[in-house]
C-alpha cells in the first residue's frame, strides 16, 4: 500500500467518524458544577468540568486568609470535610461554603435542650448575669475511635454517652460550634473548687461557659483515661492543638469577655478546677497563645 492510498483510507475513516457523530469528547458527557460561597478556592476550580460518567472526583476546599471552611453543599461523601469526593453521574454539583473566622455555627443536630435521660438543660438561676468564668476543656473520640478521633458528627453522641455537654466546641479546622445556649447550665465542669469561693464548689456549671477544644494530650495524660491500647493507636499529629484552634479560641474568648465582662483571671482550664480528676486542656496547651 503506497503513501497516497494510506492517506485516502485515513481520510475516509475520519469522515466516517464525523458522520456517525463520534468524537474524542463523547466519553466525557458527565458534568460537575463547582461553586463557592464566601472566600476560598476549590479543586477542581469553580466552574464546570467534564468527566466520564460515574467518575469518582476528589474535592478539596481551601479557605482564604481570615476565613474557615464550613461545609459542602451537594451529594458529597463527607459534607464537613474540606477533602471529600463526589460521584459524577450525568450531572452533579457541589458548593464549598466558607465563613469568616470566628463565625459561630450551630452544632450538627441543633442546640441541646433535652437529654437522652429525659432531663432538660435548665436556665442559669441568675440568667446570663451568672456568667463569670470561661472554662477551657479538651475532648476527642479517642477512646472509641483513636484512628479517627475528631468527627464533629460524633460529639453529640459522646456528650450523651458521658452525660455531659458544653456550650461550644472548636474543631481542628478552627470551626466554632455552639451546642448549648450561653444562658443555660451545661454539665461540663463537674466536681471541683476554685479560688476559695464557696459558691463555686461543685457548682461551677452555674457560673462558667464551657469551651471544648478537639484535642488529645500526652501519653501520660491519656493512658489513665482511654487505656494503653487506644492511646497507642493515636496518630502523633492528632495530639495537641492546631493554629486554627488557637485563632478561633482567641476570638471566641474575646467575644464572651466583652459580652459578659469576664476578667482575664477568670479564664481557667478544667484541670485548674478539678486537679485530682481532670488533665485538660493539658501540658500541650499553650496558655500564652491567648
């Protein structure tokens, strides 16, 4: 077959493909529309992308300076994770939602007003005038899920299981979630004493707003609490606290101080109040960052 004949055959094949409607892009009929609310970027970038139908696409959301990722809208695998995935059938859409740092988000499942035992979260006897202290705590799901200890959708279950609750929870990305209204008495302090003030003995819940940081302490702090086996399964990078958490905590504490005229000396840790029972927020917490 000479060169001229080969070119003629190739031209015939290309014309036939065109007449039949075939093209290299026909396989990429599925579309993914990615959009952004607030300030941040995504991968894939916002706009329309094309894929082979039923492709599993990885999504990544990155907040701009001064913003935090809140959640995804759309049928993604994990709406609360900045790194998630979505199956693109014929058409799919996902929106990355970013909020200004310090924004207070409602807890997954809503605010807590009643407990699984049927009891109610009651109002402070003196209303918000009772709020004199801020107590900083740490919590995680390390006892049950040491390899994945920070899922925000597990926090309500942990509260119910341990018969506690706190007003706020700050996750590893610096997102602030409110679980209990400030004017209600949350069960976060327990037994303890502070400053030789008899009002506070075993009664700090009435006078303090509780803030939980999703964090894990040292081996020495955790083994007595969750056991050696669970402790050994913890990823070292999950111990301590993140820069985003310190930033969020400073903003939340500043808001509460201004709102309720709380002096700096009335910001304490759980261990300060109950040193024989509690370790948190622990030696890995840097108080100077506040």
